[in-house]
């Protein structure tokens, strides 16, 4: 049937699964404030931790003091380890204490 219209049929490839991330531990992250600004913090959480995050949610966490923020030369800096701990704190636990 595709020959009738003059174009070749493209084979349909199966859907690709995203690559599995290697597990990370708290000790892998720097405890010094090396991430400058909200957008860099969002990028770190999305790319390094693999957790979806919006700039609005990050801003709310900073404003509510859920995250430790270091003011250096007028800019907000955050530590990788603090971001990791904060993401883990977002887990909702059941009554028996399991996430």
C-alpha cells in the first residue's frame, strides 16, 4: 500500500526506556554552598538527583526556610547535600513509618 504513494514504510521501533540512574548516597555531595541561585538548584535536582522540580516549588522552599540558603555577595547559594536531604524530606510516610 505504501508503494502506491511513492514512499517507503518506516519500521516502528519499540519505545525506549530512560536510562537507569546509579543510586547516590549523601556522602557523594558537597556540603559547601556551591550552587548559585534557584535555577541552578532546580537543574541540580532534576539532572543529578533525577527528581522533577519546578522553579516555583524551589522558590517556595527557599522562602519557607525549608532549605539552608547562604547569602554570598548578594546571591543565594545552596549546598548539594542540603538539596539532597530536602528532597528526601519530601517523602510522605504512612502511619507505620514507611515512605
